[in-house]
């Protein structure tokens, strides 16, 4: 965009704020591929929510479909979409970076137009979560991350190949998956890489043998969760009988919302703890076809629903006051 157009828009913003008794001055800004950002310096005593309430008036004065007022780094900004949005190209961003550290993925552009990087080996990066609504570009972002890692690293530096989700592939498509994985292994060997294949599955009954057939390598099954976890207590609550003739009892889930404790022997189980582990347990031990009926602890142990109980005593007559 031309500088004259930006100065005209800055003058319009100042005029709108002045007309609505919220004087401010545009001190600068940034032009990104999709947004135009104007930095504001408000007059003393002007609150942020006052300027935020004028976002629609600002958009109308600029002829833009929308405008948003944000704060960043102690400064206030007015952001409006560009009339000619430009695509963000990965190769042009990589050309702007003289050096990219090992294990760093290029995500895109930050709010100020600078390249946004994610250094995966950094101790501050425990996990990378890509979230958003349908059509917001999650897949494109992941593809850009993978492509940037492939373009900025040598082939011999490939260390891990993750396959998620591991499924049963049948027919022609299944044979193609196996062949693609074997071709990938040959390419890795050609360039001196020997990556570790990690397969994740939540549905396969025999993940180890299946992964070995699919990839062609020996696998070690990891079926136990070794992460640190606090001790859990499983409480079996028999809801009070409401109608003896019909055998109707109170709702098990409603009863589980009460805190249960025996002050003489056991510590109180708070409401939030109760809702965290009692509801799933009680809902999972319903007898099939029954209404508001919970099986006993012995039956649950026999059927393999739970593996251990800690014996918390639940006073049957306790009710929240």
C-alpha cells in the first residue's frame, strides 16, 4: 500500500476519536500481508474500553468490513484488514532469515510482520498445540512447519518418524501405505539417516505385531502409562432408595456431586475432586439395562472395571447442608 493511503487512514482514525470525545494520535504502525496496524497514543484519562467501543465507527470511517482495538506491549493498536490481502509464502520468509537454529520450525508472520519461529528443542517448548475452528488453517500451518523443517535441515538429521493414528489398512490403499513407508526407509538409508519410527494407536488390539508388518521393523509396545500421577481413590456409592415397590433409587450422578467424607478416619473429598473421578467411575459401572443401579465393588473388580480400591468410607446418611 502507498504511504499516502496509510496517512489518510490515520487521519480518519484521529478524526473519529476526536469527534467521539476520545482524542488520540496515530504514532506509527505496521503493514502485514493481511492486516494494517495503527499505533495509538491516547490523551490522558482516556480508557481503553472507550476506544474499543468505537471500533465499528472506525471501520465505517475507513470503509473496512471490521476493525479491532487491541493492546500490546503497553501500546494501543487499531487493526483493520487489508483491501488486498497477500499470501504468506514460506520460501520468501526463509530467504529473509540468514540463520535458522537446529530444530526450528517456521510458523508464519507475527503481528508486527516479523517471521515467527518455534524452536522445538528449547526447554520452554514442552508441547506444540495447533488449535482452531474448521477452516482456520490448522492443516496449512502443520504443513508449513514440516516443510520448513525439511528445507532447513539435512536429510541425515532425520531422527523420528511418527505415524498417528495406526489403523488397519486394507486393499490397494493398505499396500500403498506399506510401500510408501518402506520407500521412506530406503531414502533415509541413502542419505545416512536411521530414524526411529513411533506409531500411536488407540484402537488396534495388537499394535506391536501390526506395526512390525506395516513398517517392517521390530517394535517395542508401550502399554503402561509411566507418567507421575497422584493417588486416586475409587468410591462406590449406593444411591438412597426412593420407592421400594418400584426399586427406584436417586440419581447416582446427582448423589456423586455431594462431597463424601468421614471426619474421624478420612479426609474430605472436595466437590471438584468428586466430579473429576467419581462421575466417570459411577457411569462406567452401571449394569446394562438398569436404571440408577450401581454394581458392587466385588463385581467391578471381577469384571475388570477397576483394579484397586482404597476403602474410603462414605456415610450413607450424609447430605450437604
